[in-house]
């Protein structure tokens, strides 16, 4: 079965046609050109389309064949992932119109985290908020975390079912996941993707009283939402969401960029330690995502502050890593690896399993 994988972002749509694990063709197109690109790739022999959907809520805990009822349910979750749910729904609409006879399957970033135990997923808030409004830790980047934890096990030569792994998926959007023998048991994102780490345009964890304080001081709710989701994070501290630019400016003596890196690293180290606490120990730390894969100095900066967890990097291995690689120092109690993010392989696998 050839599967066309659709990964819709806020500014582009990534398409990949997979035959098994082999990428037949891949493209990144403007959202307005997605319909034509979808039709062209299906013409090359796609049997099904798998869509990455960020938020599945409490209803969708596995890959799901898309129909009108599913689309309506996903529309109701739009406000919980404002940067991602809308583009995914638009790609679904385009694909269903362009390819009415091809099965469409939604694969959810939240699904991998459905195994998080109640102690970690339940917020200490009024019961009505939890029961009527579904306020709950869902977690995100699940497709990437699932792949990275499995690939990390292969890199260290041990079964994933034996390992306590922290996956650090670091990019413009970023989250950590505690993976206990292949199952997610905690993560840093929460009810929405705005929680946890400092990200490109999201500030991550925040005193929950701050939004109501700001609204009480006359700041409009829309402005608060803008600050939490689109103009926070590195953008707020350094004026750009591009970590490459932040790193270069910090190296040249820019004080704002240096502070942004300090805040980013402080938050990341603390939350990695929290994930290790959820696991009761650590066997592997796996870096993934654009920053995790391509910023060796930042990997070293995080690991150098986590030696008490048994972590250490080998400077030569770390500096030379290109793609999947072991970068930890020989003799370290816990391994450190880099894993190239491959959500497309997980999506294709889930589509094949669902459709048989």
C-alpha cells in the first residue's frame, strides 16, 4: 500500500508519498497549491492519504477513517490548537474534494499520550471544568515522540520495551516526553500546545493567574491569546522565532539573544529532569526536531547541566552528528542520541494498520 502523508503547517504543507519506508516523492507547497499537488501525487499510485492532525481531544485515541462526522468533531477542537488545527482541517477538505475515492485517515499527535496515567494528566481544577469542558493534559508531538523513542532504542541496541527514554523534540514548537518502555507517561505540553518549553512564538509554562491579571488590567483577551501563542517565546525575548539567528546573535554579544538562550536552556533542563522523575530514572535522552537535530552546541549546553542524571556528551561525536547518531560519552550511565524526526513513517504505518 502506497500512502500519501499530508503534514499541514501554518505556512506550508509537506507531502510525502511512501511505498513502505521508501519515499517515492516529497514536496513542500504553499497551502493554496495543495489541491493540485495532492492530485498529482495520487496519480503516481497512492492508495490512501494519511493526515497529521494535532488535536484529537478525548474521542480520538488512534488513527481514524475520516468522514463528515469526524471533520465536524475536529472543527470543535480548532480553538485548542489555533496554530495547527485549522491548516490540518483545510488540507483534509482539499484532499477529500480532490480525491473522493481515496481513503482519508486522520493520525493524531495526541493519541500517543492517551497512556499517560491520571496522576499526570489530571489538573487540580474544579470538576465542572474537567468534566464539562474536557480540560485535561492531552500532550502533542506524539507521532514524533513515538518514532524517536523507537529509533533511539535501535541506536543503543536495546529493545524499546526495556528503556526509560526522554525524547526532547526541539524546534519552533517543542515538547518533552517521558517514554516508559514504549509508552508515554508524561509530557510537557498540556490541554493545548502552549504549555511547557520556551518555543519560537510560545512562552510555555506561565503562572496561570497572569492572563486573568492582564485582562483585569484592560488587556483584551485576543491580545493575551496573541501573546501566549504568536508573539511569545523567543520572539518576545529576542525579536525572532528562528533559533539559528538567536544563537548567532548571542555569539556576537547581543544581550537580548543571550538572555533568550539562558531562559530557553533553564526551562529545558528543569523539565528534562521532571520527565526523568516521572520515569524513576533514565536510560536514554533522545534529541529530535530542527533545533535538537541541528544545534550541537545547544545539545551540549543542556546535557552539561544534567550530569547528575548520568548524562554526558562526547564533543567529537556531538559535533559531527548528521542524522541519526549516538552522541553520548563512553561510559556515561545514560545514553544520548540524535534522531531525525520521521512522523511520515509513523503516519504511513498507522494508515496501513487501520486499512489492513
